[in-house]
C-alpha cells in the first residue's frame, strides 16, 4: 500500500480580504476550485501577527513563550546587542524533526527563519533571513548547484529596498522581480517534488506579502488611494502575479492524485497602514526614555524630509522627477540613520524603549549583572509596567479624541512557557494594527498619518485551506483554527500522535466526522529536545539581511 503524503504550502501574508473577492469573480479560478471542493477558513496568527513568531508557531505548535522567537532580532534580555535570529534560535523540535523521528522523509523550501539550513532527511532550502545567493542555503550542500542550474541562479529572498515604487518604471520593475522570484521558486518546487524522496513537503511563497507591503491601498477599495492615478495604471499589473500564483496552485491540485493531502496556510493577514505611532517619541514625552545628544538634529532633519515626501500636497506640487530624487536620497540615508535607532538612546537614563515593528512591544531597561540598565527588577519594574500599560490605553488621537490603543497586555497575559521572560514586557494593538508602532526618532508628534502612501501591514487573520483524505469537502467553512494548531493537525492527518508539550490541537472541524471518530487524536510524551548547531551571521551577512528587512519596513 502506498504511503500517503502531505504538502503544507505556505503563502506568506495571504488574506481572504483580497483573495476571496478575486476568487469569487473568477480572477483566481484555481483558488475558487479549492474553496469549493475542499474546506477553508481564517487562521488566527500569533499576537502580534508578525513573521518570526508566526512561522515558528506553525513549525512547533507552540506559543512564543515556549519557542522563544519574538522578532527578527534576539531579545535584549538574552543579549543586549540583539543579533539577528537564525534557525537555531527557536527552542524545541520542529515539525520535520518529529516526522523524521517517525521515519518520514521531509522537504522544506524557503520557510522563513531556516538559515542555516538544517540537516534533515531529506532536503532543505532556507528562506527569508538567508544572507544572499552566495551563502550556503541548501542541505545537502550539493543541492545548491542543482537548483542554481535548474533556475538559472536561485535567490532565497527578494530585496525590495532598491525599488522606488513611487515611480511607475520602478514599480513595474519591482513587480517583474517578484514574478521572476516566484517563477524560480515554483520551478524548484516542482523539481524537488518530482526528484527527491519525501512524504512531507513544505514550500513557502512570499509573493503576497511583498506586494501587499508596498501596494495594499492600491488593491483595497476602502482606501482613497485605490482610485488614484498610479493605482489605476498599475492595478492590473499588481494583480498579475496573483494569477501566476493561482496557476501554480492549479498545477499542484492536478498533481495530487489520491495519495497526497494538501493544506495551504498563511502566517498572517493584511491591511492598510493608516497611521504611524512613534512609540519612542511617545515614551520620551512621558519621561521614560532619554535621547543621546549626538545626531538628534540630523535625525530631525531626515525625518522632516520623510514627512514632506509623504505629504499629499508636496506630491501634488513637486514634479515627479524631483520627488524621485528626494526618495533616492532618503533611501540612501535611511540605511545609515534608521539602523542606528539603538544608538540614539541614552541607556543610563532610559527606563523603557520600543523594540521594533515586528514585536509591537515595549521592553523595560532592566538593571543587570553587567552593570547596565536603569530599572530595578521587582517592585520598581512592576510599577513601571502598570504605568506604561495604563498610559497606552489612555492615548487619544489629538484631532478626534478617539482611543488609539484598544488593547494592551503584559507578556504573561499572552504567553506561557520558559521563554516568556525574554518577551517584551508590554504588547499593544492599535486599531487592529492599522495604527502601527515604530521605533524611529525625529518626528515632533507621536502619531503621524500614513494614508498618502499605499503601504500595508499585517493583520491577525491568515488563511487556511485543505483538501484530501479525511478532510471535509464541498466548501466547508472552518472556524476557530489557529497557527499553533497546524503542526498537531499535520501529525494527526498523517497518523502520528501529538507531543503533549504542543499548545495547539488537531483542528476537529477540518475533518469529516466519521474520520475523526474512527481515528481520534492521540497524545504522546514530548521527545527530548535537541538544540541545533548555533551559527551566527558574519558582519557582512548581518548587514545584507538588515537592509532587506528595512526595505520591508520591519527594521528601522
């Protein structure tokens, strides 16, 4: 009897907010086919809904308090220098380790935070956070030459910082690069599926995330920018890569036969960024953060240039060529200025600081054994946490008086597990992340509008679709699914027990009732963890990755 296989296909940033209308109108016919023949629903991301903790939750079935990934950088409570995370940063075993332990050959392609690639049975090609095309991104190592030859030169991630998408020519070049990147990844996926042994395969495609970060308001009719001249010129071209992705989905569906199950997931949803919340500026005004004097004027001038560039009036009055020149100067300065946010803080006098966009959280600057820090652990720290949380919830929009932050949590209210003390002390959600916290200094106001640029950011609801043996069909709607449920669901669908240290559980609503009754989930003691071999980035690799993360707006 042929053993069943399982494809867990990731679509980074995919959301039904745009995919479902396009499927309903026939723009994405294969997604429409899958939604009608299989089961589908929204998939709750981590809190906050950002790439590093989210994909790690998919792989481990655990909340960030157990897997220990909160950001693209390590926690300052672990290392004040905050190096970038690697595949070894996550605590515990991932899905492919568990399946390998059951004798299941596994393949992974471009899963974020998998560099350096792990030695698994059968293969791995690392994804986002890979330093570059010349790095060692394949296991076994000889696979790199094979994939490079197949694709004409493979690159694990796409550098969007070099594109000035305010100009049509650069916007079109960016979309061409997105398609080329997707085509090479799709070609590698088909080749590996056909040529390598596997029973579990996890490829991830980043196309939705990259486009939506730059162009969300051009594809969302609820925003005024949807109707602007550039949006009308570019919209069909923006949607074209999604059609390409849909065609790939059709090929995968046609290849399944009767022996392979397919599940599609995204790490988070998407929506438009309506306003920036300059959290460190706000903390400084509250008296909880102190600035270092060097560079303050330079930062203020740089930030004023950024604000002028985003102003609708400036965009209407200044010729396009001059606007493009200004943007080029800003991008050139951005790498040298925004990368040094930490250097703008006087750590001797600062009590709390905003760590960065991916974590949407505030850390206290605790005194440590190294003699650094400004806040004593214990009663002093707890009192400060309460004051900051109360002040966040009391924040009002200066023009409307409306509440800005609808929810704020202490880390222990969101997470549980041994890594929880490494998380930011306080998390917050501002208008469902339409108001986005950032760490940049230089603005004169804590809140700054962002409706004049087409940018978007993450939302909590991702996508879940599935078809295969034992899964419900006929367009069944699934509710209540979470990212942490994906690993347990895969294990259960493949006939294996779920380790009892996972926070998630198999998604009962996804399975036919008869299949669930005939094969109820089983728990087993969690296997002993094995720490991966630590491999830190070189200085050059670190700089290259930080530049790509800045282009996406993740690092400042």
